[in-house]
């Protein structure tokens, strides 16, 4: 990935949570949230602070977090390589994981995606919730697999997308239950899921 691609999201405006995200968080009724791909934390953590919900984040790129007011709550690590047992005190009481803004699209390859999901489950208790969004790209609902794509040529780097079929395979294999799903179409088409770790 080139320097231009590497910095593309640094200039993206930070928007607040939409009504679907807020509703799914309310339904999960979290004590503490782990946010995967949290960036500088401003989008989600400011909302959670207002609601008195504890939080911690994981962000792959240190440059996003280094000047953040939430930097003490952000673990700098790649989810695929992260050993969560190194952060037992930070992750204590996490009962909900959020993966918003297409955060897992930066994890390339089906096996790496599956590894990321396994690591997420390691943090959660049984019945813990996961709030996840996926871009509804061409082929998402009908193709067996999608793979690498550039959503906005000249604006975004390549990302890795799973099809609905691939997500279902991972979730079935890992005993993750879909509690609900909601499509959100203003801007890029997203499908939100509230999931549950069943065992």
C-alpha cells in the first residue's frame, strides 16, 4: 500500500453514529465495549462516554491514535496478530464488540478474516454481542466470494470483502448467531448485524 493509500482515512471527516448504530448498541445493553478498528476513538467513544458505557479500542495504525484524547483507551495492534491475553485488565468486563465503518475490510484473505473473528470471540463471554457492519458491494448477496476491491477509485485503497455466504460460513463454524440485521442506504450501502456468541 502506498503512502497516499496509507493516509487516505486521515482526511475523512468524523461523523457521529447513525440511528441504526445507536439502536443496536442500546439493544446490546453493554457494560463495556471493545471497538475493533476504532481510529482515534472520537466517533464511538464520545457517544459511549455520554451514556456512561465503558470502552476500549483496538487500532492497527498508531498515527490515528497518537493525538487522540482517547489514546489511553486504545490498544495499537493488528487484530490478526493480537494476543488479547496481554491485555486482560483492559479487556475485563467487555461484553460487546463493535466492528463499524467496514473495519474488517482491511483484513485481507478469508483465513485472516476467520482468525480475526476467532480472536473477537476470545474476548466475549457466552451470549456477548457483536455489532458489525458490512458494505453491500456488488455480489455480496449472490456470489460465493468477493475478495479484493477498490470501492472508490482514486479515493480509497484496496479492501477485502466477504460475501454473505462467506460470513455465514464463518459465523456457523464459530457458533455465532444472527440476532438481527438491518440495511442502511444513505451514503454507501451497509448491512448491520447484531450477533451473539452462543458457546
